[in-house]
C-alpha cells in the first residue's frame, strides 16, 4: 500500500529526478512557457484541481485572507462526484506502484491547492 513517502510534490519548472516515478500535473491550465517534453508529465488530472469558479474567487483577494475558506471549499469539492473519479485514479497510481510526484506551476505551493490535495490523498490511502 502507498504511503506519504510515495507522494512527492515538485514544481514543473524543476527537472525530472530519478525518484519521481509517475509525474502527475495537478493544475487545471498547462503551465506557461513549458514544453510538454520538458515537463515530463505522465498524467494530467485536471479534475483534481479546484473548479474554475473557486480558483477565480480565491485569486480575487491577493491578501491571503481567504486561504482557510479556500481550503474548506476545495475539500468539499474533492468529495463531490466531479472529483472522486480523479482522486480514485490518483490513489490507484500510488497503491499500484508509487512513487507519484504531483507537479504544479504555482509559485506559492504551501498556500495553494496542492497541500490540501496531498492531505486528501493521504487520508484516502490510509482510510479509503
């Protein structure tokens, strides 16, 4: 079974490393200025990302005061049917062979959807 050591996070601008395993892009939009070959993406699971509406709402306020509300809303989205198939696919990738590297273009990874997704994935791996 997969463990948190089987899940990694890297920025798409960083070169692929030997231990990355399956690289999954977890952004809704393709990263600007990155050629598909250079990104070395194995899967692109757009349905793991926050909805366009949630993403727009979160980015309207650049002060960062919306992050806690964003986290709550994104957790709710991850539990809805539109996201569960993609979550299941990601869980299967980790369980079937890990490691899996979640790849993103966001600049401020700690205040993005990525930590929420990692937490949700770890919960699904251990309790799902």
